[in-house]
C-alpha cells in the first residue's frame, strides 16, 4: 500500500452530498415562461414580461450576489398593466410595451405604456405613458418597491427575513426611496431615485397622480445607483433613449467588435458565432478577490454571474481561436488566487486552482466558503492545459516563465494533494461541511453513479480528471523543453504520463456492453461502470489508445447516448437516466464541444460534424444562443430543442462552444509558430472565412470550403 499523501485532515465521510453550485432543481417561484433579464457584468435585473418583479419570486436587481431589489411593481389606478410586447434589445437593455386592464373610470386599452430600461453604471428605467381616451382621464401611478438584501444563494432556496435590520430613509418630498442594511460588518444600500418627484410616499410605494388629456404624454425616469468600484468592466452610460437606440457609446460592443470576425454562407452559423461574441462581452466581470483585481467572464445568468475556475478555463480554451486576451487574463487572475495553505472550510490546498468566488453576505460573514472556494479537482489540470494552449497560440515565452512557479505548484498539487492515496490517480473528497460532494464537472449530488443508480462513496477518481492529468503533464513537458528550459522535468513528466496512460487503460476500461470507459473509481477502487459523456473528454485529452477509439466513438454516437441534439451526459441504458436530470441524460454544449475536438483529434471528422451540426441547429432554434444544457429527449420526438428547466443563458462555456466547433471543422491548429488548417466543412455550411484571427502576435485570415482552404497573414 502506497503511503498517504500530506493532507490537512480526513475528508468528509460517506457518499456524495449536495453543494451550492451543483444541482439546481429546487427553486422558488418562477416569473413565468417569458421572464426577461437585462445584464451587465455582475449585475442583472430579472423580471416578468411586464417588467415587474412580484415579491416572493426569484426576480429582482442583483449586484455582486446581493439582491438590491426584490419587489418592483408598477400599477395604474389599482391594477397591474398588461403586456402587448416585450423585447430584449441588447444584453443590458429591454423594452416593454403595455396597456391597462379594464378599471373603474379607465376602460381597457385606454393607455399606452412603454417601459425602457438598461443596466450599466446603475439600473435605469423610463416610463412613458400616453392616453388614447377621447376624454381626460385621472391617473394614479404607483411603484411598489421591496429590498430584502438576500444573498443569491438564498434566492435559490429560501430567503432569511432581514426586515428587523433594514432601515428606511425615504425622502418626504417623493424624490427617493432608500433602504439600508447592515449586519456583522456587511452593508448594502438600495436607493430608488425619481427624477419626477412622486406626489406622495406611502410605505415603500411612490405615488404619482395626474390628469392626461387625449393624446397627452407623461414621462418618468427612475434610477437605482450601484455601489462604486467593482462591477462591469466598462459599463454603458448615457440617456436611456440614446442607450436603447444604440446612439450612446458602448464599450462592450466596441470590445466585441475588436475580436475575430467569422463569415459563412450559412447565416445561422454566422449569427450564432456573433451572438457568442456579444455574450462573452456581456459576461465580463471586474472583481476584487483577496485584494486582487481580476477581470474574467462570469459563468452564467442568473445564478453564476461570478468567476469559476473550471468554467473560465474551458471557455478561454474554446475561444482562443478568437484571440488570446481572455486566456492570458484567466491564467494570470487564477494564478493570483492559487491555493497557498490547507483550509478545510474552503477545501483550499497549496497549488490548487480555485473553483468559485462569491461576494454576498453569506460569504463575507464566513457562513459560506466562497471567498474563494477551492472545491474542484479539475481546475488545476485545466489551468496547465490552458497555459500550454495559450503558449502554442502566442509563443509568449515571457508569460510562461512568469508563471513558472505557479505551474510547478499546480503540478505539486496534482501529485501530492490531488493523489490522496498514492495510487497515481487524482481523487476528490470534500473536507468542508458546506462543500460539494462531486468535485468534477459532473458536480450534482447524483452526477456520478453506478448503472443501478447507487451513489459511490468518496473519495472518487473520475475518468475525466485522469485524462486532464495525462494531457497536462505532456503539455507541461513541452513547456519544460521550451520556455521553461528544464529538460529533466520534461523527461520526468513524459514518464509519468506514459505510466498513467497504461494504468488508466487497465483500470478504467470495461470490456462488457461493447467496451467503454468507466466514469470513475470509487473509494474501494471499484469501477463505476456507467456509460457517460466523459468518454468524449478522454478523446480530447488523448488518453484513449487508437485501437479503442472506434469502440468509444460507437458508444458516444449510439442512440442511447446521442439524442440528435448532442451527446447525453448519461446513457439511456443506465437506471438513473433522466432526460431532464442535471447530469443524468441532459446534453451540455460545452461537454459536446470537447467531444467534438476529441473526435477530430482521432480522425472521426464525420461524427464530429454530425454533433456540430446538431448543436448549431439547436442554437438556431434557441435565438442563436446555446443554453447551459438541453434536455436529452430524442430529436425525432421533439419539434425543437428543450432547454434544461433552470439552465443559465447566456452561460460562458455554452457561449464558447460554437467557436470550438468552428475550430474543429476548420482543423485549425497552431504548430511551431504557424497556423495550419485541415478543413472538413459540412456541405450544409458552405464556405467559412475569418478575419482578425490573432496568433503569434499577428493577425491572420483564412477561408475554407469542403476539404480545401488556406490561412495566411493579414496584409498590412
């Protein structure tokens, strides 16, 4: 028996338990099927189709994980307004066109009401009202506001009553409602500023009374300032009409337009990639963690508008084809937050890359371990993989050498803290009473299970983790031969990788049921022999022997695993299969993008294209935006793709997926300072071209159709 590695304490015993960022199924009341959100960095306003936030719902204005507004209801003469049309204009702006119901003294459709809103340097809303009545009408307009200052974790589960600590300082002149909250050093404030002063304040309601003549208009501007400092990288500012009609300067749009540009004969592909570009711009965050300023994409709206190690790293990898800026920022920011000590509450360990960071009250007062949290077993390997891929695209020796000690610390974590029992595999088991049970990407409580549905006991070594380790060590060996100038390290890493390759293919391969890889090994090293989409990650990592690739691809493309929209997370053969189970049969775009890259790596271009076309079709039918996850229903039985019930949208690694698919179709690879292309473009997409592709400090342009194409330096 190998000696145990140095660990701070015994892991939490028993089977997998729930954590904050895993399964999302237990939810408070929704806002309805057509709920809408406006988003800018870590701030969003989530409302119903009328623009209201009914108290007690999951809606509201959230900034840095704190809900500043939990109720926002506009009424006219005692009745709520009716929707005529509502549209998101940009990710940060929306329009609601409304009218009145039948009310005493105010027949139905007497008023036309338009609400315009945007989130930028604050939350802005303009209410414009026009009377269509042939006679003058008396109007009483009320805005009912509530501020519960809930931590975003509570919004998903149950909100603690803070009313005894909320102080109201409403202005008597009707210009402002002000709510203030303080507890154990955590403070928050919500100010609702009315440019047109209300005639009176009743409780937490602003009330305006006025008379409208036929065709007369009336207008009201509202503003909720946000705390200065952290937030969106470059918020849009300006008069709300200029913002809505895109006359205001928009730094986010400017940022997006500086990225690589893709064109295609297929309009759906072009629009999907453009939507991905815009969503990545919208998700950018400017945060301070442990005294460090970091700028990275948030994981997704509404629940994960924060930095995640795994999500950020995979998104950066997917989007390198559009430029290296995001990858470099991710590497530097996550290195600054790399684990330095052993902390049972947060699962921090030396050299470990963080999992998730939060800014709400529960984190700041020490009740939740997210300042940051290190409960992930894959981010460290993924950081090394991204470091290598960034270098391959840039040949930026200086940054790699700058990150040398961080890379060595990550390697030390893999070999000592990650491998808990010295068996050569990375295992996970939380030590935190608030920690996630599963610390791989399948992080819901039942995301890893035996075919009969049994939940394995911790610690668990999942297959994807081993593939990532294999790839990371080979890539770090390449860096050791290159900018790190350490040939001895390179030789050791290649030896380690070869041993892992042999050991993995002995212990994880299952001969039965057509041959496949187990999803993991349990506490007793018994294979967890369920068929899962993790096999696609193994192809991406290159740990699958060529002679077994055919069997793996057959499994992934079988009717039990391929839904027609993509590869399911769990085969329909398994007992826990559920088309709408979080990791039990859903189709995750990012998961499929890694499989597509893996299939292309092993030469299965037709199968890779089949998955890519399926995902692009799903995007086309979902407003050109792939959600976090799709239900695993067979495509032959549903008219359109069905989003997972509480899927984030936009969501970072789903947003990055179309770019990864394009890279696979182009066969675009950086090799020794050159961009090489080996296209296999499906006939359905026709010609694909791209400009402003950044690599090795230059701009490139490319074009491909079918199996022919070129890539060359941009002129000038």
